[in-house]
C-alpha cells in the first residue's frame, strides 16, 4: 500500500510499456491453445484435437502429457479421449470468485467508508502475500491509497494478519519460513513470538489492527470474509492516518469492520466458521 497522498486524478495511469509488444513463450502458447480447445469438448481424441488446433499429433500429445502432469488435463482409457482436468476448473473458479467477490463487496465497502469517513479496502491472500483487489476512497484530502494488484507482506498488513489468524499454525509457519518477517517500521512484528501472540489477540477480538506496522503514521483495522465452507478467503478494512485512528476510534471501528465483512460473507453465500 502506498503512503498518504493529496487527492489524485481519477483514472488509470498510462503504462510505460504500452507501446511495446510483449514477447510470448511459444510452448506456453501451444499449451494454452490446446487447453482452450480441450475446454470446448466434454471429451476428444488425440487425432481430432490435433486437427482442430492444427498441430502435429506428436506435439499435441506432449502438451497433453504436460497438462495431465499438472492436473489441467485428464485421459479416459476406455474411450481414449482427453478432457479438462480439475486444476483448470480451480483456476477458472478462482477468477470467478475474485470477480464476484469484488462486485459483492463494493456496496458494503462504500457503506463502511460512509460510516467511518475512511478508505475501505478489499484484499486476498496469494502465495504468502496479501493482494489488494478493491478500494473505496475516502473524501478526506489526506488518505491512504494503493493501486489494485498491490502486494504486501501479510505480517505487516491489517487484512494480512486477519487472514493469518484463521490459518493453521503450520501454514503460518510455512509463510514465515518462505517470506521471512521483514521490518518496515519500528512497529513491525519481526519475530514469530510477537506475530503469533498478535494472531491470538486477533482471534479473540475478531478483528486485526495494523498499528503503523507497514507505514509510519498509518493504522488499519480489518476483518475476514468467509466462503460457504466457513473458510477465510478475503479481508475488508478501513485505513487512514494515525491522527484520526485513536485507540477510542479503533475500538469503534472493529465492530463496524466485522459487520461489513459479515455483509459480504452473506452476499456471497458464505458462513462464519464453527
């Protein structure tokens, strides 16, 4: 997340790479072409698939073998036909979940921003990082903001810590082992003992606090959103300058953020963990 800024112009900045033609990986292109054609059929023979994608059968078979190894394709011995594997479903479902989540959360985020006067954020966990996928900006001239897709360390994020608090201990250990606990400010939790103690507090109170742990002068209060299985899949938060986030204000924000997260959970057909 970026630090505070005066109000910036709306709209997406022009990419410095806009005029460049991206280079592609030929083998990956072939794999995606095969997978795309595979998805159009409930089952298809190697010969028919090779004809449809206009590739030698031997090349298609190598692509299919690679896709099968990673779960993106399967082979039915009885019919000698290939079909889309479960990992392709998971990848597609992840896109739908993210798109539906962002849409479902928008009204709750706007209401949260209206109720608190602070910027509301939406983020998910990805490969041990927290990734921000939505934001409703406050009307305050000084406020926190980030670009969609911004990644951050989970241990130094309100939403990140809220998500960590609902993960198994072993999963948190693996994330810490992989990413470490880098220091960003004097308040960053840089030891496992400090982190796990804070996660215990989060579990008890139901919301998390980023107490100037990523950026000096900024605080953030967050709570988790759950899917139909009661699993924490995302988080919603409000963030802003510490001068507006006194301890008394934070005590009021916690329940409001929990309520907003509950609204989104309900809207996507989720339920609280038992």
